[in-house]
């Protein structure tokens, strides 16, 4: 089964994503950037089709994950959507310096997250 990786320290966010896709994709959760990077490193079967990434996480933040993706040329393999409650223009602008798909502002709905993931599926036709 294809998987969506949610890197966010909020259980509420991971639950929303899980419920939005429960019949289509498995949701894999990382509560910080280090866990997200470890999961990506172990994604040997390329089953992860998208990363929903929070910028503000404990220990290792979302920008460290974006840097890891850039250093390892992963953006084409695993498209990234930023999910954040931080709407500071400079942080959002900084995120767009990476080849991300979009930024999804918290709070969001099932429909919002489904639309964003649909963009990825249409781009990559999994």
C-alpha cells in the first residue's frame, strides 16, 4: 500500500490526515525531523508518495528535513507539502526556496489536505 508520511508533532494533524486517507493510503507518522529522515532512509520500496511536513517540530525542524531532501535529490521522488501554523512571511518564503508543492496553513480540513495530495498524485500519476 502506498504511504503518506506526516512529519508533525501534533497528534491532531496526523489523525486528520489518517482519517482523510484511511481507505486509500497508509499514514506513517514522525513526531520530529529526525524520525522523518530515518523513515525516508528506510523507504527502500519507494512506497511513500508524499511528505506532509511541519516546519516547527522539536529536536530537528522541518527545514533540516528540507535540507536533507535537497542534499539527497529526493524532491522528485517524494513531493513535499508544508503544513504549518506559522504564517510568518519570511518562513513561508524560505520554504518556497525549496521545490515544494505548496504550503497548507493550519488549521485545515479533510478536503484541504485531500486537494493538496491530489495535486501530487496528478503530477506523478502513481
